[in-house]
């Protein structure tokens, strides 16, 4: 499998397998999700920071938090 990578400022979306959306976390290593921090499957997301497999993102609704690279997809 090819390793996925993203650049800061890149627009991405939620992987199709996460059809109910993804939950953002406060810290890259934190397992607790942000209350009301769900990014919906059809939202556009901008990459703010990348640390290994952890990615800090902002959604079109202004939600900011951490998720993992495997939950995101590049736009074609």
C-alpha cells in the first residue's frame, strides 16, 4: 500500500469508508474527541499541520483539531 501524505494548506476530504464523518481531537496524541467536533463526510478540510500520521485540520465550519492521515483523502 502506498503511504499517503498531505501538504500544509492542501484541501482534502473524509475517506469514503467514514460515511458518517470523522471526529477531531484536541491534541495529536489525545484519544478524547472534541465535543461537537465531528466533520461530516462531504465537508472540505484544509491541512494545517502534519506530525507523522497525525494531521491538524480545519473544516469548512471552522472546526479545528487533530485526526489521522488514514481518515483523509486527496481530491482528484
